[in-house]
């Protein structure tokens, strides 16, 4: 899930993939509150190291962490081939197959094509807005995350 923090009309905004923005007002050093909601949503920025990070906290929920990255819109054909293969999850007892098709990676589950995965950053592909496939450098393991489900491990066979 990609998000941006942008300044619009002298106000800091939390911007979603669809371009919708929520204004934020400062409440402490590196801490902001969303404007216009009935519940307090807090955004905290981490300036302790060179990597840009922020957390988003809704009431009674664990904070979601976000890290700045350089978007990737496509991979070279040789890079795409590295993703291909059968990946097994012992937690789900299922095999996901990834194949190169039409200059993209197609996901198959139980032999049925599901959808083309979209690259969003180095070694990370997504399906729809919330399902992410995060690969290790060797591309022999990926962790699947969606919503509250995080880091389901799949190993290449």
C-alpha cells in the first residue's frame, strides 16, 4: 500500500493511491493529527536515521509503519524470469505459481490464473491495493501480506 506525504496549500497532507488527501495539523514535534475525522488518527515521523519513515495510528489498533522507497514500474525480461516458479506455503498448504506472461508476472492458484502482479518497488509485487508479495534477493522466498495478515512465508520448490 503506497502513501505519500505532500504539502498542499501550505498544509501537510496524507495522500492515498487514488489522490484523495487528508489534511494534518501538528500536535507535537514530528507528530500530526488528521483533520476532519471523528476519531483521532496520529501520524508520527521518525527522523532518527537517514531512512524516511512514518507510522499511522488509529485508536485501539497497532500502528502501521511506512518507509520511503523509489517506485519501480517494470522489470527487465531477465529480472521477471527470476520470479517464475512454484512457491509453497506450509501454513496454508498451498502452491502459488508465478509465470512470465505478456511482459508481466501472472499468479496462478491451483492451476487457475488469478491476475497479473504489479511491481511497486525492488523485490515487491502487489495484487490489488492490499496484497503484497515481498521477495528476498534470491527470489526463492516471498512473504505474502494483506491487511492484518502479515508475512505468510512461501518457499520456491
